[in-house]
């Protein structure tokens, strides 16, 4: 008997086959450049390419057009008749048909496109085009987020982002993680830092957008204040208890009134949660394997080579080339090498204090156990301890971390100044922290005590569980707290688990050698800036 699914598959393949001729197949610049250099093609081939003109160089008998379509950092060179170059200028969108031939002088590329036909595809105001063929500062380019992505280095950053996402996806899929889509609108500030954006309807009035619960007072859209998420962690913990291992790459929002090279108001976080693990060492092993695998994948597909090539040539269109090719090459190499050093927060403070006391370095902020690690401390640790490789700093004081972290299993290495939690920050040279993770507190009573210490209100039911004989506390408690649902995860089928969050845009900065996070995001938002 014929399998009905086999019949369905044949029908689907037949339909796809019929549809294929409708597509207009154009060659990409990357494919042609790769074909010309790797396969030794000597015979001319008819090709059609589309893209934007990067430059035009005219001579008496011929003209050279540098064409880019975003698929390659290097431009494709087209040889055209001077009459065909009329109307061509930097930024014009064109379709060029012709023959792909070996170049007689292959200093720039082994092959070139001998144009037979050129079509200008749309209007272009070349006189007022702001991205002329000259150097533009990063500050100027940030005023043109809708146009700057066309520049060769910026389009390379877009492909780096895309390929990095694909590599993470491949890693998690291979290790049986389930990708999820947690909510962006939440009922709480996960980090407890009070830096969340509050969500309100555009025209919040009692008449138009809500039903009045009393005269002149409007009922909020969600009945209570809601926020844009600062982390997906809490929701991922709930999802992980259903399928074991989960991950997400989601937008995250922080209402920090700061304008630094490391912070944005909207950015992407890659977060993962894993159940049935019971040690921080296991969690750090997962993180180290993940990053090393992703970077190796990027090296294999040639993006690392393109990034290094872009930095070595330092073209005028690129962002400020403050990171040399040698330093960038070392970054990639150290990410692949291992194992990465691991030391406790207490040992890190002692190391910094010894360095300061022996005049090896002078810090603006003296390192102390209570004050925490500043950026200058993190940079020094990454340079000295890791010698250029990432460094795990573990077991921070409980006062410096959020309520959901589990206590350290072994506090023998700490100074005794305060209890610590089972957590880590992964530091890299220059960029400082790019990943933070911890074991989560999975015992109900311990979690409730931690929540109360950090001022998180418990609902009546959980207040009664925590203090059954404290009637006053019960009477003053709300009927339900914003995080009662989170406490339910410990009350019903609790399990040891842990997770981490990676600042995705910071990682891209580090891999590309871009010093400012605003320059690896297509449309960056920061305090005072959200233009388009």
C-alpha cells in the first residue's frame, strides 16, 4: 500500500519544481569573487549582478565601477564604456549584465565584469547624498542609521550578526535546547534595579481607553502597572521546567539615563535555562563550550577572515579603526583556546589590591570587597589573569546580586565579609562583562526570605507560608504579589537549575573590534535618542 505521506511529498516537490523558473537568479558579488579566485575559471561567463555603486573611476577609453551588494566586504569591479558610466555615482542602485572574465592585472581581483548593459534601478540625488566617498566619523554616521548600513563595514556587521545567530541556533539545536519566545511585556523588574520602562497606552484617558472604576479615575489597561522586560530569565525558568533546556534571543529594555560605549536602552540578550544541573561548574562548562563552538563556526564560514581584512585595510567608510588587526586576531584565537581561568570574587579583589599596593597599576577606584568591581578592575583582570582570554569571576557577595541566586556551595575561598551566591560573570579584555549566570534558588522558603530581604512584596498566601503567626504582616500583604507565580515554580515540582544571559550586541562589538555598542546595532536607542 502506498504511503500517503510519500505521495504528499512527491506532490510538494513537483509543485516546487514548477515554481522555480519564476525566480530571477542574479549572481551575488561574494559568489562571483569566490568563483573567480577558487575555481580557476578562465572562460568568460554571462552573469547579471545587482547592487549599489561604491565608486566610479573614469578614463578616456573605459571606466571602472566598484559595485557592492552587501554580500562581500570587497567590491566587485565592473569594466564599462565611459558612455555607460553617465549617471553613475556613489550610492546609485544598478543592475549590470555582462561577461565575467579573468582580469589582465589581478592586483585587486582575479576576475572582472565586462558590462554589456547597465540599468539604473531608481532615483538617486547624488548631489545631496550624505555618504560621499570620504571618511565619516562614527558620530556623524549615528545621525544616519537608515543609510549607514549600506557602507561596506556596516553591512559586514549585519552579516556577522546574522551568521552569529545562525551559529547559536545550530549549537542549541544540536544539544537539544528548545527555542522559546518569552513575553516582552512583564509584571516585574527581574533585576530589581528600578530601571524598567513603564508601559502606558498612547492616549491614556478614562473615556477613550479604559472603563472608569470610579468617577474621574481610570482602570489601567492591564489593571496594574506593566513594564518592558529587562530580562527573560524568570519566564525561561518556567518554560525550562516543561522541556528541560530552553534558550531565547530577545529584545531587552533598560531605562538607564546614561550615554556610554557599553549601554543602550534597547538591546538583545541571549538567555538560556537548564534544569537538573546542580553546580556552577557545569553551567560555566556549557557557556565555555557554547562560545568556543560559535566562534569556531564563524571562522569556518570565512566571516572572521573578512572582519580581519576590514580592520587591516582600514577603509575610509569603516567605523573608527581603534582596534588593530593583531589585537582582533588574538581575541578570536583566545576565544577558541581553553580552558578559561576561573577565580572567585574574593580572590579577584585580593589580586587587584596586591597589584595596587605594589604599584603595578593605579586605579581610579580602589578595589574593596564591599564596593564591587568597576570597569577598570574588570579590564585589568581580563588582561592579567586571562592573558587575553575570557575569565570567569565567581561567587559574588549576596548584597551585589539579585534575589533569585542560590547561595554558594563552598564559601571557604571567600574573605568572610559576607555570604556569597553561586554565580559568575564572564569578563573579556576591553569589553569587560559579556555574560552573567548563576544557579537559581530552588528552595521555596529560601527564595521567599530572599525576596523579602530585597523588598519584593509577597501575596497573602506566601506571606502566611513564610510567617504563619504574623497576622499584621498577613493583613498588610496584597492579595497577590507580582512574583507569586515565580514562587509557584518552587512550590510545585521544584528542581535544581541554572542559567545565563549573554549581551549579544556586546559580543558582536568584541568580535568585530568596534569600540562603541551603538555602532553594531542597526537602529540604536539610548538616552535622548530614538530618531527613526
